[in-house]
C-alpha cells in the first residue's frame, strides 16, 4: 500500500484558509475531508478530526527551525488531550485528563504540523509508530497562497 499525498492547503488574506486531508486506514481505505480554519494548520487539524471522528483539544503548539535559510526544516511539537480519556493519579487517586504529545519535521510547516498532530493521535491510540512512518514519511503539501 502506498503512502497518501500530503494535505492540500489554500490560505491567504483574501479568503478562508482551507485544507483537504487524505488518510489511509489500516485496511487500505481512503478517507478524505476538507475543512476551513483560522489558518492552514487549524484547517488541517479540523480535517483530521473529521476523518478520525475524535475531536482533540490542542493544549500546546510549538514550531521551530532546525536548520538555517529559506529552506529550513521545521520541527513541530504538539500536546493534545481527548475529551473522554482520563487516568487515575497513582498517588492521589484523582481522575485526571491524559495528555499526549506528537512531533513532526518537514520543510513545509503545514506538513510538519500535520505529522506532529497525527503523531499525538497515534500515541493516544497506542498504535505502532512504524505505521505512522510508513503512511506519512512522504507527505508533501501543496501550498498555494491566494
């Protein structure tokens, strides 16, 4: 099974930011969703939430350049929480929301951000990281600024 293409994103100051995301599940079935957001990353995250049917709460988002120059590689780290997932604190016995982190890297910040978000989602699901690497190692985003 081949790797899916990256998110298709349109953004700019003249219109709404939109993202179309295509993911392939473990059975090889393609899932495609489109969403609008306050920016290209927000739109891509909302499209992923529509595909997975698991709305995640983004608690932290950080982006930094690993290399110098116009073609710098960006690394993204996210901290997410699901609505219904709780854990019991070992010492206090209190119920608390579980958080999960994901990281991504790419020359395109949207692709880096999508990799991080999906990494956090897969951590939450407890899935094998190798599945993530297979599906998303060749993500390429087409970014067109309106």
